[in-house]
């Protein structure tokens, strides 16, 4: 496993994908300072990238402002053609991009390939959606007047993206903003800068004009400060923790920016005793262990009605112990490393707390030892509401199973969290499904499915899981302003 990521990167045909420059105003800058990118599976250094500072960010904002008028004045179909070209290049280089994602993030290569296709899909979707950013005509309440509503691009947009989906989250944000007519400055997570820089290389090849898509890597606080205080940055989109989201929202309030936040999750996965056990187990496996559990949509509390509770735990445990742990670039890997040591430590803390309070622990048996970032897939059964894992997002391959008796009880327990991103309900009763989908306080609900995301859907949460939506026709509106125009005296 040692050196596996570095070997793959060195063998890549696109050597410029791992070159560590920043893209500012159409120029690739090496910078005086460098940051090291680490393979989370081995701890090996796999690349170096330019560390940008506040002065670099100010240059990027200047360049974005200069590019705005030119980009917004292109016909939507021309902007769309550039986005489609970018998506095509992503798909043409999907294997190289997937290797980059796995090397710096850790997820299994098969999942990384899916992420590239998923990200390209957002560029394709918004390429078309930019041509459908319709306004409206209002029946006039004033004699002789014509009333119009127009949708216009808001201006320079900033995107601060996470490490768990380092390609898809950039494509989802940048695709919407650029289709709307806005230039975008991307500040990727420091753990996963190579994916963002590779996307910038492809954006150049696709014909994205200078200043319209820029990528700067560096200290999050130092680079965020100019974005927050500069009035020319009109929109800010962030995906990450609720704690950081609150700080960004507070900072953005000083210049009254339009803010969209996709924050933490703590998803309930509710299984009633009228469902097929096999389908419920498969759904729970998919919802819990994708991206090695490092997913804001991951099922964090699996509630199982008492009538099938024991059977579910037995079948679910058998599936959990079959998961293979290893480097994401190794064939057959289901669970890769946690991208950050702090995530692995939180998983261990949740397991220890649950064990101390009476939970039963079932873990996959692995012959091979792994590094500190690895967490063996673990099932915690007989979990109670006073355990940490019942109130905090784990963000790793630790599944908590809790029994329940009635619909009313489980709805109240599911809604007790201040998080409200995604929820899952498995039942064969249509009436129950309708009741639960109405009463559950989450922005997205999957009924008898663990797969419901994609470009056409409005991705986002309630309560402290965020503001605004990404994807769908609602996503492009995060980067547009509504303008009302009254034409008087036209009779």
C-alpha cells in the first residue's frame, strides 16, 4: 500500500494535473510558499501546491470583476457551449481525475469514477438551465403600465468546497454560477486541492475566459477574509460543517452577500416492519457506507421497528463484516481511509462512548493492519438516545441501530435533531409514506430508496443544515438577482 498513490500519479498521462500552481486571472502561479498534499491511506506526500495568500485573493477578485461584464453579455447558449465542452473534457479524462480524487481523498476508485460522471452531469444540466432562467410578466395593477420581472446574474461568486466530494461540489456550484453569467472563485479544501486544479486545467482547455473560473489554495481563514469583506463578491456558496457555516454567514452579513450553505447532516433511516428485509438492509448499507461514510447524506441513526429489529441486526451485521477495507486504489476496496485523522478519532470516540453506555459492537474482521486514518466498518446495535452517536454526525463507517415501536415515536425522535438535511423512510404503506414525508423536518426525503440526488433535484436542508439549494432550477437562482421593471405611460 505504501507509495501506491504516488506511483499512480507519476504514471498519469496528464502530468499537468498534478502540477501545483494556482490559477489567477488566466495565469498559473507557482507562488513562493508550498503546501504538501498527503495520501490519507499511507501518510505519504504525493504532491506540492502553491499556497496563496490574501494578496493573491485580492488579485483574483479584481480579475473576476473585470471578467464579469464580458461573461454575462455572452448569449446563454454560448456560455452553455463552454460548460458542455468542460463536461466533455471531464469525461474524457475521467480515469485520471478519479485517480487524483482517490489519491488525495481516499475513497475507492470505483466511487471516484462515479463522482466524475456526477460532477460532469451538473455542468451539462446547468448549460441547458442557463437558457431557461425565465422572468415573468405581471398583470398590471396600474392603468397603461407594463410590469416585468427579470432574472440577472448577481456578480462575482465565491465557492468554498469540501474534501469529501472535491470534484462534484465544485462542478455543482461553478456550473450554476457560470450558467447564470457569474465568474467564480473557488477555494477548495486544503486536503484535496489537486482535483480542483485539474478541473481548472480542463476549464482552460474548454475555453473558459480568463478570470471567469479561478482556483486558489491556502489557509482557509486567510483566503476567506477578502472574500467576505469585499463588496464586489456578491454571492458565497459553502459546503462544510455547521460550525464553519455559521462563521461564514456572520462574516458575509457585513457586506450583505447572498449566501447558500450546505452544512452538516444527521440523517435518520427509518425502517418499518412491513418492508422486505433484504431491500431494507441493502438500502441501509448504501446509505451508510458510500464514500466510506464520509457523506453528509449518510444514515447516522438507523431506526428499526421492533418487530423486525433482531432479524435486521443479524442480516445487517453479516453484510457489514463482508466490507473490505484498504487503499482506494486497490481492487475490491469498499472502505478507504478517513480523509482527516480528526474524523477517524471522532468515529473511535463514538464507538467508545456507545460501548460504555451498553451498545453491542459488531466489527468487520480484518487480518491486515491499517494506518491511523482507517476505521473498520462497525455496527452498533441497541443504541440509545443518550449516546453521542445519537446526537452527533459521525461522518464515518460506524452504523448505529436503534429500536422503535410506533410511527409517532420515531417521527419525534427523528425530528429531535437541529440538523435537517436528508431522511430515509422504508415502508410498504403508501399512507404512512405520505404522512412521514410530510411530517419529517428534513429538506430531502427518500422513500424506499437510498439514491435520490442528481442535477435536477433541489439539494439542501432545513434548520441548521443550511440555506438555499443546489442543483435544479432553484440552484441557478442562488446566483441571480430578481429585478422588477415598471413601464409606465405605454397605452
